[in-house]
């Protein structure tokens, strides 16, 4: 995530935000940051998380955002 951030920012010189989308089962610990420390130098990069397994099927069906459909398929498979 950090590598993508600094490459995009370096090329475009514009504000950048990041979202990590996880499809892992609910309950699995997922980090929302990258940290590096070496000889007194520290870098921490914090990013946004979306955990698809935490959204209820009814809420995704009712949501008009196209990404809700993607999340629905990722969570529950293609509709029959």
C-alpha cells in the first residue's frame, strides 16, 4: 500500500487516499497501517480498510452504489 501511495504521489504531486478491500473471513485480524523503523528513523503509513464480510446482504441489495453489487458477489456469490 505504501509503495503505491508514494509512486502515485511522486508522479502526480496531488493528494492521495487509499482503501484496502479485504475478503477474508470476519474475525481475522487485519492491519490498517505499514510501519518501518530503522536506526532512529520511523515511517508509519495508515490507510482505510473495507472488510467485505462485515456488510449485511440486505444492506448491499438495497444500496444503489455499483460497488455494493461487487461486495454482494464477493460475500455471497453470483445471484441465481
